[in-house]
C-alpha cells in the first residue's frame, strides 16, 4: 500500500493499490494534461468566432484591448433585459480544494507569502494554501495585486477588500480594475460551487453590482481581455426558414469548465455517432436479452447497437445494469462498472456476483488505481463501461470518462434522476436525458416495501402516508432545536437498536447543513459524547471516531479513526488505511455520525435518521428530501420540526436550476435520423 508521501506522478507498481487521495490527485493530473493537449490542438478558444450583436461587440472590445486600442464605448451601453438575479444555491458540502499533483509550494515561497499576509492583517495559516494556488512568485504577486487572495478557497470578498486596504492604503478603491477582474473570477467560482458551468451576462453583471463593483460591465470586459474568463454566444433555438438570426444568450465562464464541457460534448458525440465494435454476434445479444427480464432485456438490446445508452431507476433497478454486465462478460467483452463511492462499490459488486465483471470507483478508474488500466493509446482497456450514480458526474469527471473510452466502446450512464445533482459544476445526466440524443431505458422495477412507496411518492411530488407495520417509517415530531438534538441521539443510541436490532454504527443521521442549532457539527458533538467520548487528542478526533474524509471536492469516504502519530491521522475507510497529514486534518476530515444529504449520496445504511429542524426550511427541496429518505435500507426515522414545509417542499420545490452549455454544444454534433 502506498502512503501520502508517494509522488503522485509515479506509476503504480503491478498490484499496488493507491489511496483515494492519491487516486484523486492522479486523476486531476491526467485531466490537466488533457486540457493542455486540447489547448495546444485548438489554439486559443475562438469563443466568438460566429458571434453577432452584443457578444461580437464584446469580442471586438477584447481584441482591441489586446492590440492596444481603446475598446468601443458601445459594448455594454444597451444591456438586454435580464430576469431577476438568481441567488446562488447554498453549498451543502464543504469543498476543500486539493493542491495539484506535484504543486507543493517551496518553503521560501510559503515564507514570502506569510510575510505579505501578516503585513496585510490576514491569517498566516493561509500561507501554504495561498502559495500552492498562486505558485512561484506568489508573494510578489499578492503584494502587487492583493485581490488575488480571492483565488484561495474560503476567502470572502470583504476579507480580500480589507487585506487590499491594509496593503495599498488609499490606493485601494472599489473601482480598481484589479478588484473588478478578481471579483468577476471569484463570482464564477462561486457559481461553479452552486453547479453552474457559466453565467448569463446579465446575471453576472447584477452579481458584480451587488458586490460593490461600480463598473460591472467594465470588470467583465477587463477579465475577458486578460484571459481570466471566456465569453460565448449560444443560440436558443434553430432559425426558422428564411430567418438568418436566432435568439441568443451571452454567457461568461471560466476556461477550466468551458474546456471540460467542450471535451465532454465531443466525447459523447463520438459515442453517439459511432458504431459499436461487433463483439458478440446479434444472436448472442438477443439470446442474452431473452434470458433477462423486463427493462434488463430492453437495456441489453439497446446496448447491443448503440455507443451511448441512458438507464434510469432507483436502488432496485441496479439489478438491470448488473444483468447487463453479467451478459457482456459471458460474451467475452471487457466489461467494467464504476460507482460514486467505495460503499457503493461493495454493494454493487455483491449484486453482480463473485464471477461478474470488476467494479471500481469513478475516481479510482480515472486515476488508474482501480479497474482495467489503459492501453498503449492511453484509453481505458474496456469494451463496455457502466457508470452507476450518473447524476453525481460533474463536467470534468464526465469529460475525462468520455475521452478515455476507445473507439467502438459502449458507455451506459445509469442513475436515479430524483437524487441531488453533482457537487461539482454541471448537470450532465439531466442534460443528456433532456437532449434525447441516445436510447433511454426507464426501469419499471420499484423499490420494495413502505420505504420504496414513500420514496417513489416523493419523486412524483407527493408526500404519502404509508402503512409501516414493521416500523419501517417512523415520524418523530419535535418543537425546537434542543428537542431535535435530544430525540436524534435517543433514536441512534437507544430506540433504533432496541426496537429494530440495528446497531448505532449502522445508523446514519442526515441533516440539511453543517451549521445551525441542529447542523452536523452540533449533532456530531452530541453523538460523540454518547458513542465515543474522548478529549479529541488529535485535532478533535479520537480512535474509534466515525469520520468522513474528503480527499477532493465532492468526494466523501466514510471511515473510522484508527490512531494518530507523527505521520498524521490514520483512518480505516472501507478496509483501506489512509493517513491524513496533520496539516490537512482540519480541512478534509469531519465527524460523520451526522452527514448532509449531499455527503450521503452514493451510500446506503440499514437505518437512517433524517433531521428536519425549523431552520431547515430554506434548504428543503424535492431532490433533497428524496435523497435523504432513500439512504435507508430497512428503517427511516424522520425527526420532524418543519410542519407543512415538508409536503410543500416535496410538491413545489424542484431542483435549483443550473446554467450549462452541454445541450447547445452537443446538438450540432449528433447525427439524427
């Protein structure tokens, strides 16, 4: 087994297993190399090559700035009518950026940054992270442009303003061009945290004005001219006969997500337009379909003749991709499955059976730490790849998956469309379902019992009162936050083990957020006091503590603390020992008797206790409730303090909209008819 000290760019020895953190870092390195290759092949992105109207004016302004000319004054004079600004969705998961592989800052760079931070009154604890983000010369860059501090995760705009005033004195002003550009990039990063891959121009301008940027349009123009952001114009519909112009929307985005979304569209179009390899005769595929049942037979027939297939359904529907994998392996295909989490990996492997194809996590597959490996061309050595938990794919992971498949391979994206979307930007699975560019197989296999009936109702927008003779569903009303905490602990420690025989370690508490009077922090403190009391000898943790380890944004590995020593905090995550260095413990490890619904996606437990305190109402939506309630296998307790807000959320509050470009990019590339 490797340790965190193993260089991330080293190739793993045969049979060697990488930790989840190392796998994630390796995947990030591969993604960066792919993006650099794409940039080299395509040159500078001509995002405005076919622009007209305001977007063309903006591009002309950018090129004028690049050539030293004064940009035309008409660029932003007549802004298009904008809808009411959309407030970013609150981020339910603490996102801790992982430094790029091989990007550890040199000690002298960290010391230089520490000195500038101290001079500006900023916490010196930001030194390492700032040096990693800004790179060589970070100290000089920060002194010349203090608002670059906004590139460090967790720094707020008002904090960066105070830092700039401390360093620049009277020279720091709200209309400083450096500030405008930095806040533009920061807002797009905040939008990415809320799931957007780009923002419409009016929404971005309105957000800049709310952040106190006097010339919001000029700030966008400056950010584009400096190459910090890209501008796009997407047609909203096909032109009618005889019409040359179509309605358009102007969007602004970060290069990172623009390239990923373009790569994803290219990769998916290649799969949709290609003819799968003729591995397995038509008779063999039809025979396999005839032996399957219901939607599993439909899925096998669809995969036989198509490079990309979508499959939808709940937990019970996973039996259908499992049947597909067994059939494909029986025909001699190199078939693999990839899931969101190690817990999901174990569950799906058991469903497929010991003699079935291999199952990996998405991160491990992309990093080469799990799965079939890659061939001489760098593509995955597979004929068929089935990706479970497809709604959790953000644009970057999905792009790398699509580009990693060889010509003639088949890709099946399978998932439950009712759950929360990915933590990272994009809504890949939902966009593909809406685009209807490939076969879609909807499972007709409902989840069983009262829990299945309850969850199915939530998915349809109705909160049903289900009969639960075996106490599969229990509602526990509470009046206030204190009672909610007390009853939650009572359920986990006493009621559920005593009445149902489910031990506390197999019961998961799920609550809307980390903060607040009944957030994960409060609940974890109360549960630790009862289940594993201790002084928190290592950064607040003790051996035996139940924890959630986040090796990268959007990734959560449940585990337990084994011990702590000079190397760091030793965790057991799904049977794998992981060592978290001391300096990363605070950012990447949390107690996990209680989780948010986004952290719990991809995992299921015998029992779940969903806590809905009075202050949870703004966070409730149909996807949130659906995700939280569907984490339970045998028993669900709902600690209910939101009264009629729960059925209203289920009936009236859908998923928060996300701005993406994938449908627009994909449409002209897919051959139809």
